[in-house]
C-alpha cells in the first residue's frame, strides 16, 4: 500500500468514532461494539497509515473479545447444566470472573488506544 497522496488525517475520525463506540459498549450490551467493528472494517481502505494501524488494532481487539465471549457463553451453558451436581456453581463463578476481566481488558485497551490516537501515536 502506497501512502503517496494520502491525507494524513484520513480515517482518523472513523478511528475516534470506533474508540468512542467501544467505550460506550458496556452500557449498550455490546451493540455499540458491533457497530464500531463494522465502522472499523468499512473505514480501513482509505485511511492513512496511522489511522489504519488504529483501525486494525480495533478490529483485533473486537475479535479477541468476541471469541472470548463465545467461549464464556459455552462455558456458562456447561456450568448451568453442571449446577445440578453443584460443580456448575464453581464453573459459573469462574465464567463470571473471566467475563469481567475480558470486559475490563476491552475497556482499558480502548481507552489507551483513544489516548494514543489523540496523541498521534501508533498502537
């Protein structure tokens, strides 16, 4: 990809919007995160190298959180089924703790990425 003739600000607004959507995703039950990853995917082509790096990182963050969410949902179903024999309560407790950690990681990565974007640094 050649950066000749590319506006250095191109895609920066989209990257900013995605970070804001990611940070607002917790009270929205991750609906804003889904909208954010769609915006990131659609904005990558015309973005400057700085914005492209942020958009790629945002997509990577979302994918990691998504697959952790799928794994935790499956583990929660297994824990719920195992709660009949009382082992499931421990599984559900661990799933809840890991879910909180994934949510905190997603929020912290998004906040640090937003600060880096505002400073004009790569992620």
